């Protein structure tokens, strides 16, 4: 009889990636504020003089 696969082990929080402190700003907050001109953390280009448009 074949054994059913065991579930993957639970991921423990590593020292390299500790949990965010309570009350900390959401992920992407700093890049949204300082790197994207307020257009959102996923915005790289305004599209101005960019044939590919906003990215």
C-alpha cells in the first residue's frame, strides 16, 4: 500500500526575517512615499517619454 505524502513542514520564522513589530507601516510604504512619487509601490515609471507607458 502506498503511503500518502506527508504535508510540508511548517515554516518557522527565521532570524533573518523576524515578524514585523506591531503598529509598523505596511509593506511598500517607504517605496511608495520616496521612490514612486506617490503613485504606489508598484509604479516604476510615470510613462512620460516612455513608449511603454506607466509601469
